[in-house]
C-alpha cells in the first residue's frame, strides 16, 4: 500500500511535558482518517506535531516517503500539508478576501492567488457575498467554511482538521461534513480529530483511538462505530 | 476664547506626535505580544540621528539628513530585535519587560554619553508664524500636522493594500495560523520593526522640532504613547491613533482647569484609571 503520511513512534509535547508517548499512524492517499479519544489524549498535539508547530522529541514523520519531522510549518504548507486548528482558525480582523489571500501565500504569484480565490468563490458563493466583511463578524458556520476554504487555497494533498464541529449546530456540522466529503472526492486526503466522533466515524475510511498519548485501537470507521468498547468509553450511549 | 482655541490647536499638535509614537508601539505589540518599553529610545535616537547629520561637520539640510537618520533608526530597531528580543521569543512577559527596560536605560545613557544631557535644537530660528483666529501657528507646526497625515496614509496603504502589510495584520491576529498558512513570519516581524522604527524616528524628529532634543525625551513620551494604546485597545493601530490624539487633547485642555505643571499627570491619570478598569491589558489577551 502507498502511504501519503507515516507517523512512526512519535514522542512529542510542550516543553518538559510529554503528551505523545510513541504514537504511530499511517494514511493512504485519498483516505479520510479520523482520530478520536478523550480530552487530553494528545489528538491536537499529534496534529500540531505533524504540521510542525511542535517538533517531535523522537520518532519519524514521513510525507511521500521523505522525512519531514524537522521542518517548519511554512515549508510543510509548500509541500501540500494544510492545517486547520481548533476554534481560532481564521484571521478575525482581516476581511474574508484577505483571509483567502493569506491562505494562498505559498502560491506566490498574485495571479495564481486570484485564480484560486475565483475557484473558491465558485464553490462557496457565500464567501463571495461576504468578501469585504471582517471574518470575525461571520456566523459560526461561515467561519468554518472560510477556514476550510483558506486551507484549500493551495490545493493541499493532506488536510489536518482539528475538531471541525466544535461549537457548531448539528445542521451546520452536517453541511461541513458534506463539504469535507466533496473535497475528498476531488482527491484531498483528510486527517480529522474529533471529540464528537459519531459523524466523523461515519465518514471516515479508517480511524484510530488515542488514549493518554498512546495508540489504543485502529479499525475502519464503521468498525469503531460498532465496537462495544469504543461505544462504551468514547462515544457515550 | 483665544486661549481655548490655542489649547485645542496645541492638543492636536501633541496628539499627532503621540499618535505616531503609539502606532509604532502598538505595531510591535501586535506581532510580538509585548510592550516595547525601549520604543521611547528609538524616538530619541531618531531625533538625535537627524541632529548628527544636520550639525557640523556634515551640515546636511533637513530633507537630505532625514534619509540616513531614518535608515539608522531602522537599523537600531532591527538590532534591538535581533540581539535583545529575538533570543527571548519563547520567554515570558516579565523577562521581555525587564529586557526592554534595561535596553531603554542603556540606550538613554548611551545618548547622554554621546551628546550630553543638555537641551539641543536643530538650530532653526523660531519664526513668528501666522495668526489665524488669533492663535499663533508656526511653519513647523503645519509641517508636523502634514507629516502626520502623510504617515497615517502610508501606514494605511501598507497595512491594507500591500501583501506584507496584510501578512503583518494576519500575524497580529494569530501567529500560529499565520505560520501554517505559509506566511514568512520572520520577514513579517522584521517589517513590523521597520515600520515601528520609522514612525518612532519621524515622531521623534517632529517632537524635537516642536520642542527640543534631550536624552530623556523618549521615555517621558513613551508613557503618553502607552496611555494612548491602552485607550485605543492594545494592538489596534487605529485605536492607537485615536488614543494618541485624545491624550494630546486631554493634556492641553486639562491645563485650562489645572496648573500647567500637572500636564504630564493627565496622561498618567488616564493610564492608571484604564489599568484599574481593565487590568488584563498589561498581560495581553491570553487566547
């Protein structure tokens, strides 16, 4: 099997506090992989480590076979890894248009950025309507759309998504997962971290359960949804 | 009535200068999340650099001397960051605060060693100026207001029309997000220092034109700039602009009520009041 991303035995954390104690995951191209687990299990830390905001203490991270664990986020975006952090994932005082321009930074050439924005506007007409508005004044759902649009400006190969459903209404969450699905159909790979895991697991091809910074389980999304232990411990009845 | 008008005009004048200081201070706060208490020394050195090029042996005219003075101030600002603040990017706020204060002392005493503590001027004769509505206005004062307007326009254009300026606002909004969006944050931070130092240099020169040069000129005016950014919301550049002008007015209209000797107390008073009302600003927003 071809792997897009391979995380192998990674130890990582903040300063002296180690959060991940040897986590391994792998993702094939075009997959949607979901990571679930309780609060403090290291899900967000894993994403931050992959994107390079935190450098791992030990272990390897390979993207298309080449080692990237020592690289800065700026370089990783250029390689095609987009990251959407949890919650604060837009630039609130910038306009919608400027947010997209910032997302297009790695494209360099202004005409390429402009073209990418045009494509985004075609896909998300709501952003076109709001393009002159401050991003901070958008509704929760619109902000999430903008975050997704900003991250897709560079046509990334891999999108790391941290808690996309946080604080959103169920209807808005459904809409967002539809968008994720359609971006995936066009070829982007997703690694999604979710605490409210049901919807994410239904969409995911494969999923991991992380607990206390260690791999706990790995299965298809469907498999984990029906796993009694997972149901009991992580999904709630 | 004339006194009132004159006070309003003086308030506008002081407000312009404070606004330039406050905008520079808040720019750095925006990208690096700390108050650069050595900003006053950029103001002071900026003014002295111009003096250096205008005095003998060089004796350049002001518009020409301005260029090397601006460059040297920018260089000083960039070196400040490179040698004092950059090694401390991960340090806590207290460390940064103490570093900035130490740097401020060092640079202030450095200037004193170089030029002495006495008051100096650029050596322009004080011209009578015009009388409009019975208030006296000098050419220098007109120049101060016009220069400020030009600076504001340039800052606006840079921040809202240029790519690097937009990136800077993005970094102010959210540094981590800026990094993962692929923005070169190091370059952006350097650019913020260039803008901040330029505003400090120009503001310092204007202040020296209106009053005089002395090594302590930066420190006392930094307090005004600090009060201005508290008033305008820390990190908000247009708030800083407005805050600066308000402080300028408050000081100059305040002397209608209390003695001129207490002029400086007004900015301090506003600052203390704001800190009592909104204490978190000193530590910055944690999110």
